[in-house]
């Protein structure tokens, strides 16, 4: 298969890093399936690129639902082909002290960020094993490896996915499957509260730069795997 005919599935493509990744990969000639819980952000994205002649497919999906993940994978493979790369980006958070987080908030964060990402991996993994080829790129957070107060559930979800995929990487090497963890620090995305963006937004990383790094580690690794990339604002933590 020509590299540029490979199918890239991006979750959480409606905004932030996921949106930038969908654009970056599509504009580099790949066939991109863009997923988000809500359709409207995907339609806005599609209108932005409709005159560029890109291979772009909208596949709404709530990744916290295993059945919807399975349906999304079936739809992608039927309209675009086998998924060569999964970009696990969908995520939610709550900027509250642990004592103020409700059980529902904690459950929603874990079900989306951790379990949803695992559901997506499990859905694409059998095909990758069969083809003996594939890449999973997880968009994590420095909250997985550093203390970020006010984000205990989010940190737990990202650290859990990091641990899960560290083990997975060793188990699937024999199938020529690459597991890549991108661990960005503060990035200008809608996830941050408006007050935080006003105060620190200018110091945060550009999501397009993070997306370009993801593209680089995907296309430039033929006989090796970039296992973990930590990205931080050049001025340091905010």
C-alpha cells in the first residue's frame, strides 16, 4: 500500500490537537476519518477543507460507548479502508480539587479518556495484528507524569492509558505494531478555562505544532518506534 493511501482515524477531531491532527494528516495526503462526539464541529471542519480536495471522512462517535466505537470502525473500513493509524485524542477534564469532583464527573472522565481510548485500541487491534502493521498514537498529557493540581481524575485517566500502552507496546512488537505516546504540556485548546487562557494562553504551545510532531513520528519511523515524546512550552511550565 502506498503510504499516502493509508487511513488515519482521529478521535476528538472536533477541536484542539485532534482537529489540528486531522488537518495535518489530510493535507499531507492521507485518508483521514475524523471522529467527535458531536457532529457540528466536524461539519465546520469539513467546510473549512471542502475546496482542498482532501480525503476526509466524518464519522461521529462517542468513544465511551464500546458499541459505537465498533460501529465507527466498521463505517470507516467500509468507506475508506483498513485503519493503519489510530490517533487516540478524545478527552475531557474538570479543573476542580479532588474533594469537589462528583462521582459522575470522575466516571465520565475515566470512561472517555481511559476506557474510550482502550475501546478504540481494541477495535482496531485485530486488523493490525492480521496485517502485521499498524500504529497507535496516544495524545496524553504531562499530567500523567507530573502533579497538576485540580486535575486528579484527568491525571488518573492519562496515567492509566500510559501504563496500559506501555505494556501493550511490548506485547505487539512481534506484529510490527507501533505504540507511540505523545505527552504535551499546556497547549492552546478549548479544554482550558477562559480565565486560564487569558492569563497564560500566549505561553502555551500551538496545537498545530503538536500535530506536526505527530505526523513526523508517524511517517519518519520505518524500522524504529518513537515510544514516548514529551512536549513542553519553550518557556517552561505555566
